[in-house]
C-alpha cells in the first residue's frame, strides 16, 4: 500500500512561496530552506507535506494537478488567504452554484478553497 507523502510545486521564489504556504496552512520547514528547495510539513505532524522547488516553467492556466483546501468557513478563508498574498483567478469553468473558489498563490499556482458545508 502506498500513500501520498508530499505534493511538489514549482516556484520561482522558493522563500516567498514557503512563507505564503506556511502561513496559509500552519506548516513548518521539515529541514532548513535551501535556495532552491524546501519541504513543508504540518506543524502538528499529521498530513501530507508540501515541497517547493525552484522552477522557471510557466504556470498552467488550467493546471492538471492542484491543491484543494477544505474549510467550513470559505468566505473567511478566502479573505485570509488573499490577505496573505493569494489572488482571485477569473475562472471561466465554474459550474452553476460552485462549492469552490479558485485562487492563485504568490507564484501564480492555482488552488481551490472548497466549502465543505455546500450541499
């Protein structure tokens, strides 16, 4: 049996991306950040890690893989995340009555904030 241990994302500025995701998720550095790599893990020790590696490849406008962040307080979390530097994405693929909001992190990587109380 296998499990997801770490999700890896590219970043042109690894420190900036790490600062955003540590504040967004309550994660900490597993080992000290290097110029081009860091693995972030939940501060309480349970859950998948998030690795950030230096990348100069362009961000995908409609990524094949992305993070879904679950919350029962979607509006508050979207406000908090945008306050940390995330930005709303003009997403043309929203279904009627969506349970998610698409944001981009400080690097432009898209992610969704899912309302767990929605229908």
